[in-house]
C-alpha cells in the first residue's frame, strides 16, 4: 500500500511563476547557477543554490549559505512572490518537451514507505550530497524541491488526471529551455479522496530521479518530527509517459594504447564496424556508437560476454564499464575517475563529436537509452543501477511548489 497525502503548497503567483522557476539545483555548477540567476532577484536558485548570493570564496556547504537560503525564502513569502494555499490539495503537473507530454501528481509520500521499501530505489547516495540537502531543508523548514517518482500504469488515476486537465491551468508557460509547463490545483475533497485510495491500492512506487533529496527528506523527518515532517514531496508520473535519455561517455585518455590498439582490443568482446557518416547513432539496446580519430564505429557485444538474465549485468552502461573501461582501460570506479566525463543525452551526438574534434577527449562512446521497464526490474530485485546510466528529461521545474515542514 502506497501512502500519499495532500498538502498546502507554498507556490508562486501566476505573475511571478515564469521568472521565479528554475532548473533543479543539481544540474548546474555554481558559476552556471550564478549566470542563470543574473539580473533576476526572484530566481528560485537563490533558495536552492543560495551560495550564488555570497562571495565565491565561501564554501557552498558553509552554514551561512543555508542561512541565506532561509533569508531569501522568507523575503519571497513576505513580498508576496510565494503564497501558501489555504487548504490541502494535490497538484497536477504537466511538462511538454519536443512534442512529448508527461503528467504527474504532486503529493506528499510517506517516509515510512521509503524506509519499508514500498518506495523503491535504484541508486546509492553520497553522504556529502545528503547533508547538503538536509541543511537546505532544515534551515528553510521546508522541502524546497520535489523528487521525481514513477508509478506503474493505473487507468483510474489516468482518468482522473485527464478529466481535471479539461479545466484551465493555474500556470501555463514555456521556460527558457523550450519546455512547456502547465499546472492544476486539485482542491475537490472527493477527488482528493479518490486519488488517495487509488494510490493505496498500489504495492509500490519508484524513485526515478532525486535519490539524495529522498534520503535527505527521510533523515530530516527524524530530526524535525511533527505530523507533516514524515513525508517526501514528490511528483509521481505513470511509467508509460516517462522517457529516459542516453547518458554518454567521453574518454579523456586511452592509457598506453594508440587509437588503433584500442580498437583492436575492443574486437575481443565486440563486433566493431566502421561507419562512413557524419554522425552515427546507436539504434538499439546493446549497440554502442563510438567516435574516435574522426571516424564513427558501431560496437555490439559478442554473444556470451554478459548475462542477459541478470537485471544489472544486461544494462548497457554496465556492459561498457566491465568490458571497456575496467577490462581494457583499467578504470575501476566510474564515479571517482578523472579519465571519463559523462554527458546527458540532451546535448546530442553532435556535442560528443565536437568534444573529440576539439581534442577535449580522445573518444566518445554513446549508450543506447535504458528502458523504464529495465530500471523497474533492477529496483524490484533490490539492486542498484550502474552509475550514470539514466538521464531523465524533461527535468522537474523547481519553485512551482514547496512544502513547509512546520505546516
């Protein structure tokens, strides 16, 4: 049984929403965040990346950073830029990117469900990143950004959402990255009750993106206490609407190998075929596209090189790690190495080619996107996905709603 709860969101006025909202805190570095918020005094980055308002020589993890986030949040509320709803509601959030739409329900999900495995995870978390969001949440006394969850297909919820979307949205805008965002407030008590019951019939939901925020929310719950602290603010999307993009690799050095020697090494475990084209795109699972020395290649692992029945071993990022980075290049841990760079598929194959042509990398290897069903299989097995194997687009826009821990 999955527990969801309506809540009184603090959210922007219709007039301020487009200017206030921003990309999630963890998709840009400090300098990029500062540039994005430049000239915009009410950017939500001043709450989730509040170090941009302080001197560059101050650590992003210094206590004064979190104090500044709280100060900025209080100012936004006092100035009427952010306003708290008067009753507990669910919220429907729709995103449209490149003609594809995904629509989820924003709700509070139970920390107890997370601790008991009803909210299933597929990644490990890093303590330093957890502590950062814990401090942001504690000082602001709020969950300042939602987590991206997935639920399995449910026709009853789909019907409720589609019917409610016939109403006029309270927000409807296109962000600077070209994504359209629409937002509805579900304030009807009977509909809130129906949504709650339909989720109760679900045996599980899954974390798609935001494992650190989820873990941080659970730990903040233990620190704060109170009836509304025991929750995680999430937007829960149906699995058939979610898309995972490719998550590609730039190799910065080949160790002692020349390009020709490296390609020959690959041929032990892969069928390697040169492609005479400007851009070659991997077209199916277990096919990689490699660009090296000005030439594109197709790489397909040979039979018997991985276990097709193992939910983790059959993931392409794992195949690449074991057969190429570990076996040939001696890169044991992709999370800590400085010999690889990871590039979200939103940048495209052209970016990979440009980086190699500009000698910023020796070669690029593009990975065919993971399917959502494979991610769910890994989570169902209680396992973790290989590092840097999923890139979700579109990202949830931050600042559209937050949940006060003292509510």
